[in-house]
C-alpha cells in the first residue's frame, strides 16, 4: 500500500518543528490546530502525501482569570479599586469556603503581573455592596493601612433605613462589641468593645423609610448597621438587626465614595459610583422632583 511509504502526520510535524517535543505536537493535533487539506486531523498516525496540504493554526490564547462579579473602577501599579456586589465576602476565614473578593483579586493579578501582591486593606459586609480598594504591593499596603488606622480615608455610604430619622443629621458614637453569633451590639461596660463613630445626614425622608448619607470616622464590623439599629432605624433588608427577611431580599447599604492619598503619588484621589438601583428607587420614591440628591 502506498500509505506505508508516506510519512505519518507526527513525522511530518517533527520535520516541520524539529525543536518541539513530540508530546507538544500531539497536543497540537488534539487541540484541533492541525488540518490536512482543510480537514481537522484526527490523530498523529494519519498518512501525509506529497500532494497533501498540512496547515497548523495559532496556539489558542489561554483564558485569563476573570475578576467578575467585581467591577474594576480604577487600576494602576499600586492599587486596585473595585465595586463589590452584595452577597460576596471580602475575605474568608478558616471555616469559610465560599468565594471571596480577595481570592478573585489575587487570581486576577497573578494572571497578569507575577510581581503583584494583592493585600486586603479594609472590608465590606458580605451583604453590602460598593467600593473596595486593594493594594498591589507591600509599600502600597503599608501606606493604605496607615491611612485607615489614622482615619484619614474618606468612606461614604448610602443606606435606606426604616422610620423617621431624628435628628435629620448627627453623629452616632458608642463602643461596639461582637457577640458569639457574629452580630455587634453597643456596650456600656467599662473597657469593653471598640469605639465607633458614625456621621450621617438624611437626604430623603419618606413616611416609612429614609435615605441617609453616612460617613465613617471609624470602620468597625457592622458599624453602620449596628448604629442605626441602635437608633431604632434598622437598615432595610438587614436580617441580622431587623429580623428574618424573605428570600432574595437585599441589604440596602452601599459604599459609594472612597478617598485616600495615593500610595504612589501622594496625591489625594477620590472614587465615586452611582447609587445601586434599589437605593436610587428609594431616593426617587421619597424625594420630590426638585429634591433628589
């Protein structure tokens, strides 16, 4: 048979790519990159005649690690600012196995910059949404951590809360202590808890709900949620401080503005995102046409 005198496809590829390993050539065929006369080759044992036209396609691009469902707001060599959706943990614990924002960020950066070292600087509650900044190197991490420690970072939130907020602007200040169930409560016990300071102003007051703009002086766990629960104005959709919620209920709390001194340039930078759809609906419902924030 004439096919016995013809080289196999593997032999043809070895001649064409003399420096390539045979396993690599076999993988090229398995990936469908090699065709004979316009037909994808099935295996490396196929015979190749002098009149046959063998072509080799380009190596398919490797799928890059995705950062979704995070949305990148800003990225440079020092920092990465993202918009976190509700329901995603910022970071994990030993007993927690669900996906986290830091895991997504680390995979994303490792796939693009082997020198990057993603670092957590602050956190958002799992059910809250909004702006988070991650450091990309040790120097940036130290700079941002110092700013958060000194409370020089601008952190502004929007929250929809139950009831009438009185006074319409003010400061909530208390010591917060974490309980065994993970919730946070204010305490008057001496030398207990951590000092927490929350400034707020009502931007829209309705009959049953209010929309408040909140600025954090400190950044304790559940601080905004615990403080407004303390005022008897729990955040809408809060299953911890308001009680059980119907499935699919969203916590109407979002970090919409974040400002800090850039670790690289030293210049003040500020990032802002629009209110989430659900919070914007609350603003529209409680404001008149000329009163919207």
